C-alpha cells in the first residue's frame, strides 16, 4: 500500500515539501495552526514568493479544477496523525530574542501535539534546522507521549533548499541525508525519495547527531566563504586591488570554486545568520566553543559590510550628513527571486540611512509588501525609475536580473545625480560609466 505523507508546518519549507511530495505521487496532508495560511493553501495560493511553487501547488490541491487532488490541508492534529504513515516536521526554528541560541518552541509544540495522537506505526521525520542533540531528546519525547509507543520511529532529514530554487531542490536534490536508528526508517525514506534516488541523487545514511550537523555545517561553510571574499574586498580597497578579478582568479582553483565568491554587502535571510549563531551557542553548551570562535569573525565581517555601504553612500552625497539628501535603494530582499526580507542587508542599509536623516526610496520587484511591514517609514516606489527620480545617489543592493538590465541613459535622465554604488558587484561598470555615471563597487578601483 502506498505511503501517505503529512507535512507539519506549511511555511516556506513545508509548503514546498508538501507540493513536491504530491508531485512525486504521494497523497499528502499539510497541517498548520494558522487558519489564514490554511485557507490560502486550500485555494492554491502560497503565502510567499517562490518561483514555480504556486503552479506546483495548484497542480495537486484538492478542489482545484484540473488538479490531481493528492494534496489537502487541515488544522486537525488527530486527522493528520490518523492519515499519515510518514510525518515531516517542517516548522520554523528562529533565533531566540536577545540570544544566539535557537528557539525550539515551535518544534517542541508540533512534536507534542502530533505524538499524542499517534496510535499506529508511523515514522516522524524532522526537517527543521535544529541544534545537534535535539533528535535524541525528541525521540524520547515521542516514546513518552505516543500511544503506539515503540512503533513510532524518528528520523532526521535536513533540508538544503535555496530560496529561488526550492522546487527544483526538493524534486531533484543534490543529496539526501537521513539520520536513522534502524533499518525500517531507512527503508521508508528510500521509498519516499525513490524517484530522486533513481535519478542519481546521493542518499547518505548516518546517525542523528551527524544528520543534524550537516545543515549547520554547510551554512557555516558558505557564510565563511562569503565573509572571506568580503574580507578580501576590504584589503583590496586598502591596497588598490580589484576583488572581482581576485575572485575570478581564485575561482579557477577547483579546490576553492567560484560560487559564493562575489563580494558585496554580505549575506542575510532566515537561515545563514541565525544558523551560524545557533551553532556557536550550541557548541558552547557542548564545551566545544573554541572550535567555532572563527564564526564570530565571520558574523562580524558580514555585519561590517552593511555599515561600510552606509559610509560609501555618505561619501557619495558629500561626506557629511544625510539630512536633505535623496537616496534611491534598488532591492529590499536578501537575495533575488524571493520576497524574503528577513535580516536583509539591503533593507538594513536603507533603514540605517533613513534613521540618519536620509530621504530613502526603495524599489524591489517582489519584496515591497514585506519591506513595508518591516520598515513602514521608508519611501517606496512602483518602479526603479520612480525610485531614482531626483536621487542624489543610487544604491544597488539586491542583484535582481531586472536591475542588471536597466538602461543607464534612461535612469540618468530622471535621477538628480548620476552616482551609483553597486553593493553586489553585479553591474557592468563600463556600461554605466559610458552613460556618464560615477560608478563605485565594493572592493574595486574607483575608476
């Protein structure tokens, strides 16, 4: 009999996973405790922007004309427990307020609510990013609460989604990691992921702690690589070097690789910043804090780049105060092809300049609504042209394709001063300078 799957938590990770599991042919029931979110999903609408996700969802949600009907949503824990053979935990694990540590309250609440209703054999699979050691504790909690007792197993299966590519990353993962305690859990997960395994996705079987460490280790490595090239950008600026050419030369070394070597205003989003901080906090609890002290500098370099962009903008408007100066900011999301503004470097820079007296106008192709909720006092424009109208300086802070394709001449016709600061090293300096712009990018020569 075919496995039935539940997905607990239908945010960015959960909604994507639920739709992908339906695409792979499973009957899926998504559960959330937020009525508005459940109503949206039942209509085939997603509460965030992710390329291809809404189309995938609408292909499978029950009640939508032409859909397979394999995907439903509920708020009823008993219904979910009775429905599913495999229960994926996909809830959020944010950073605790005022601390580096991970807030496990959503995971713990989901596990407790589900476990109490598990009356038959089932596999609970954690996908949320958690501190190492959490799976052992959760397994004990399930054994304590589940009426089915030892017939309910736990596995840990970390997610590796990239915002903007989440659908493809779920359907065609570059690796599948499962932390298990027994052969049955492994067998079930091989059945769940049979299609991508057949397509060649590596299937890595390990213990609980290693599976938990894979995601935080991967994010820490990527964060380190980004902060490394940003540190080199600081050296290039001091020495008169060009960090873009430096990164190109480094990237040809296949031991290093070119990815994540673009210097700029640094990383943000809902994963990298909070994950490296939680990793440091957990290492301290385990008595291994010295092993991760380098991550403090990684975090520090990253945050320093935001302040550096503010200073570059101050220099560009005369070196004094931002009072009375009009600043255009192109980009609000932490990366392109997303509407996510969580810990966004672009929005942080815009907010800092605004708080220092600048008249800031922001434009982003997808992140405007979320940006307004975070920084309602900033100015917002409907187009890039409207954002730069009358500006004393233009800041390019999120590398959307739309911004790379802007016409420097057309923009120059409406801006106050043709001064552009590229905070992502993604624009062509010669193209903009040829149109009469003063162009400066982080870690690059001024002319």
